């Protein structure tokens, strides 16, 4: 062999060895080798659903290459861990052992949820049965169950005879999920099947031979339920959990599955994967449209958005399949949570409390909205568990809390503001100060009758009658405006105003006039399409337009922080911890997305911030039961803040104002305390069903 050839051969072998060493040093990512190809593996049960989403996506991106190869979740997760699959379809959470195997191969995973499927059991009203044990469900519906099951076996004292069984198509979505959830993996063989869910409901309501039936959650939502009762299911902890979107989202309803799309963390950085998932999770033609068409239940937009945020932000690990709640407290726990503070937040607190008491049915949330000053005093004295406040604490209030050993844990939801709106054609009322506000809205006195027309306020304004549309005086908005602009709380509103509690109605009504004026919360205005102009406000420092920037820097006088404050002492109570967690519940996040507060980053709030609060609350579970100071000290625990703490300069107006709602005005501030909801939706933690078969 010539010398030069031997030299070239040696160099080639060395280069080959270097390539092989490099290949061994980098985790395999075969699915990511083809830049445009997206490889999806996993559950055969979800193939039809994901193909439908893929097909809808292909209509908008015909050149996309989305390959679906369902070989079962076990092989799918193997492929995810080896980098051969970009996405994996699964109806159960990834197992810890699989997650560890992925980590050993330097492959991370990201969780998203695209759909839910649940079985709803239907019983005749005449049976007077409302809840079945999960063990009962499994024993009577599984293949090999007793041939005869009496209604009395199910706890009915009103209906005699034996139960007949009815359900939808044996190979439909509900039956497939039901089989997967049963220990035997198959339904009893005497189930009478019907082509549609309404026929099942009619069979259940039959007077001659009432049946026990099952339908899918998606079909159930469209049923006429005359004579039929949807059953709750009692899980191993003894909680009766009703079917519904909220119990699917919190994974407490036992007869349900989630449709997960697990994403390889490296694949999540690729544009084709991101584009497909963005369509699937947030496009109106994606999961939101396809999932119901395929007989599944679509998640809330908050859940879908959180999934996409996980992908775009590279949030690796469990987000949807971690324990349901960081608080170990039965949903039947009795007790009262004392909430004090500003009435301007009473409606928001009432909405959160409604969701809370729907889960914790024996708990009460008792609001005492007597103002910020009274609220801080009660909270720092340990008399209130939660403070709802629209301002920072004063130096005296901080000192009181410190002297009482009250350690603060605030949850900031951004900024709210009161804005004034006039018709779009109004080009003369552009700025409002305290003197003008009083001239327009003040009640008549012997010395000063009410103004009847706009030119009576300013001679340069039109000679037209005033139409003043205001919120209910008990809500706190008027008190805030009066205190911020006039510096007092004894302002009396004129009696000829039009009062209405719907801010969108008020602003829409004013938009259709040429002489109207109203005021409403900034967050509510974000949902309005009314043709109006927002009025600038002059509290003594010049006219300032409302905007998130002027709210944050404190220059807009009618802005205030939206804040809940907890203490280490109050968080020693499990129900108070559960209430704090309710602020991060999907239902609350959905509400916040519909009426967003300025400065609240919902992606941060519902993602990393929620995870931080989860860990913070979970840390209390290891503490001794006695709420001793040493045992409950959490000095190093992260504060549950969703937005950046306002600066001293930004809250200067709040500090100076001292208290917006300290004393109720005559007639004007009748306190509105929200009554807790009486819905009975229990929350439990349910172990994930066994992984669907390959």
C-alpha cells in the first residue's frame, strides 16, 4: 500500500473515530434531524383525535409534515426519552420511572393537555340515588359482574327490582374510556347499547324498566334530563365528586381521563413543533373546535394557554400532573375564613369565594369590607385571616403587624383603576378635577342646587341636559373617586343619577348619547367596544390619562393595586391555605383573563408563579399541627407575588390617601357582602388510572 494511501487511511479512521465519539457524547435526537418533520407517537386511543387536529392544521399549513405513528404509550415514551419522537399522546401521566429514564438520557419533557374524556352515570330520579362508590361502579359495570344487581344494592330505598344497564355505542368514546377505567378492562356483556346519548337518557327515565346508564361528558352537556339524575362518584377518600369541567380540570372526578400531549423538550425549540402546538392549543380551529367534534370536552382557554406557555418558555417537568393541590384538607372540612378590607374588592372576593365553597362545601368565607384602614387593623391584630386591600400599609400599620409578629405574604393581581367615559363625539370634557367632579355629581344643598345642564358647569360646554350613569353606591367606586379627588368620604351623590351594576351596559348606554357621562373599572372597560373617550384626571398635579403605565407609576390618581395579603399565622390553617390556592385555580385564572387587571402577567401568574406558590403552601404540610411561632416560621419561603411590588413613588397617592373606604358615607356605602355559593362540587385527589395498553 502506498505511503500516502496509508497516511490518508489513518487520517480517515481518526476522523471517523472523532465523529463516533461526538455522536456518543450528544443525546440522540433522531426526531429532530428532519427540520420540517414532526413525529407523534403514543396512545392508539387518542389517534383519531390527534389526527383530526393534525388535519385541521394541514388546512392552514399544507406543507407541514406531521407524522402520527401510534404504537402505544410505553413505546411512545421510550421514543420520547431517546429523542425519536417529538410528541407523545397519552391518557395517563408519565410515570416517575419513565421521567427518570428520560433524565438519564438527557431528555426533558413538557406537558400539555388538549382534551378531557369522562363517563357520566345516569340514574332515574325515582331511585333517589345521587352518588355511588367508585368500587361499586367497578363491581357492577365490569365484565364478570353479578348478573343481577338490585336497586337496593345501590342504596335506593325508593325503587325496587333489578337494575338494567344502558350505554352509548360500544366502541364510542365513552365506552372506550369506561373500559380503560375498569379493572377488568371490559364492560359487562348485558349492557344495552343505543346510537345516541338521548336514547340512553330516555331508557334511564323509563317508567317500565328504568336503567342505570352511561354517556360521555360531552354528550351529557347536550341532554334533556327529564326524570334523570347525573350521579356523583365517591372516591377512596369518601368524597362524592360530580362530573363537570371544573372536576375534570382539577382531576378529582374519578371516571375521567385527560388527553396529554407530551413534548420532547429539545423538540419544543423547533419552529415546526411550536407552530403545530400553537395551532392545536390556541387557534380557534384547533382543539377548541376539533375536540368537541370528536366527542371530547375541551379544556378552558387558561389550561390551553398554559400548555402553550410551557412549550414556548421551555417549562420542563410536571405542570398538569403534579398533585392536584398542595393542601391536605378534606373538602368537607368545616370552618370560616375571615376576610377584611376594602369593599371595592368585594365582588372579586365573592367570585373567588364562590368557587372555593363549591369545592369546600362546609366552609364559609365571611367578608367584612369596612375599608382598608379597618382591614389592616383587623389583619395586623390577627382578627382577620385574609386582607383584601387597595393600598399599601401605612408606617403605623406595618409597625402594628411587626409588633404582633404578623409575617405578610401578599398576592398581587396587578392594578385596577376607575375611568370616566364620555361619548366619542364629546370633545369638550377632556379632563376632570375635584371641583368639576363635585359640580357635576354633588347632591343639592340650600346654597348650591344641582346643575341641570352642562353649560351650568362650564359656560363653554353645550346647553344640554346631563345624563349621569353611575355604579351602585355600595360598591366603593364612588368613595374612591371622592376621596382621591376631594380628600373626604362624606360626599353625597345627587339623587337623579341612573344607577346600574353592569359596567358594560353603562358605557354602551353613554356611547349612544351626546350628553352622557359614566365611570367604571378599567378591567371591565377592556371588554367594551363602545365608542367612547376616556377622560383624563387632575388630582392636583395636572391632567393624566389612564394607562397601565400611569397606574404603575402612581400618576393616575384613581388607580389602586389589587392585593390579597395572608400571614404565616393564618396560613397555619389548612382552609386558609386552600383559599390562597384558589387564587391560582383554573376558574380564577379564567376569570382574571376575562377582566384583566393592568400589569398582571397571566402567563407568569398561572405558570412559574403558581408553581412557586404550590411549593410554598406544600411546605406547611410538614409542620407540626400546633401553630407555634417556631413551627410556622417561613422567613425563607417565597412570597406569592404575581406582579412586581409597587415602588414607594408609585404608591405615593395611596399612602397619602390613607384609606379610600374607611367610613361608609350616608346612603352611599351600604356594604355588599357576597354570600358563598351553595353548589356542592367536592374536590379530591385521584390517583391516575393505569396507562392504556399498547
